[in-house]
C-alpha cells in the first residue's frame, strides 16, 4: 500500500493546490494580509498565527502548528504575523495576548484560540478548519492501523516505516512499529526501539499504551511455558488458587486473548480483591491501557471491574 504523501509537501489528489508562487506557510504583513489571508481563504482555509519574537509559548506552538499544516499537503495554509511589526492587524482582530491563532474560511474568521495548546488539540483545530477532513498522513495511518488489526503486519510495518522516514517523532507510527514487533514476537527489537526514544515521545498516550503492551508481552514471555489447557484443568481442581489463575491470565494475554484474561482477573477480584496487594486490579489496568480507552474489551472490562469494586 503506497503512502499518499511525500516529503516535498505536494498536495494529495483532490487537495487544494497551491497557487503559482504560493507557499503553504509564509510570513505576512499589513500590506499583504488581504491577499495572503482574506483572498486565499476563499479557496482554501488559512490558519493565522499571531506571534512575537519575545513570546516563549509562541516558540513551542508555532513549529508544532507548522508541522501539522505541512502534513495537510496544501489542503490548508498557514500565515504568520509578527504583532510587534503589524499592530494594526492585531488591533483589528482584537488580539489581546499571544500566541493567538485564527482560522479563516471564505474571507471570514471562523474559529480562534489563545495560548499554547497540546498537539492533539492543535490537530483538532486544524481538522475543524478544514471542514472535518483528515490529512493524507492520518488516512495512511488509519489504513496501517486497520492492516495491523487484521494481522497484515507486512503492510502495516511498511506504512509506519515510510511515515517515520519523513517524521521520526510521529507518535502513531512509533506505537504502530512497536505493536508490529510485538505481533511478530520481536520483543528484543521492540525493547531496543523503546530504549532509543526520548522522554517526551514515551509520554505520548499512544506510545505509552504500546509500551505497556510490550511489557505485558515480556511478562508472558518470561513465564514458564505451559499449555493453556493445563491451567483450565488445574483451576477446575483448585478454583481458589489465585496465583495459578493470575498466571493463566498472563498466558492468555500473551496469546492475544485479552477478553479471557480480563475475565480471569475479574474472577480473582471477586474472590479476593486484596490478593497479593491488589495484583489483579493492577494487571487489569495494564491491559486496559495497552488496548486503548475506546477498545470494546477495555470498556467492558472497566465496567466489570467497577461492579466488583463498588458492589
């Protein structure tokens, strides 16, 4: 599957093409504002970043916003306005603090925010400005995630690697690469990859969830080799053997049988929620994080856990 973007930032098929001599991201001033923003926004949404050289938060927000806009490959533009040099424009748009960011469409401001925002909220802002359409990069990542979910690790890996060759800090591609390694049982390679990541990348929610999935796989791999059927027969004979049930849950997780693992851990909590300093609950929380908040198994498991805790 080809990734529908390239490092030259050319627009994807169907995206608004840059006009002759136009730039996806450019600096503007009072003389050019009408052309760069008002007129341009009649054909493509324009994000306007009001900033100043002395503004600390601007130094973080600006580059992050530029990165997101470039990913859209011409489907949205960005104009940067230095408020110190263009106070009339700032006054007309009532810019009272910086950074302030406006979205223009059809010649009118349609959305705005003040202050620094995390990348996830910036992406939502840009997507809204584009009328809710995702970028070619997001579409490629969605297809890679779908391929991974169906077990097509070769296709998923190829897309993730192509994205990382252009954006080494892309959290979804990093997380996807880790999950490919887990599915192909290259746990050593996955751990080496994690060790190469910086603290900021590790803290990204999608990356953190993938690392938790790796920890669960390592936990299962470190346990004694045992046929799942032996756990079943053992628990039939000793239903209150919590350690055996806990080990069974670990083995089930290692085999990708998360729903069954959750049920076994919930069973331990029903019988003795304080067993081994709440080990069953802690293990459940790891599984939920590794699956992601919206995963149906995690959602059902959280509901079951709450029923046990508050019954």
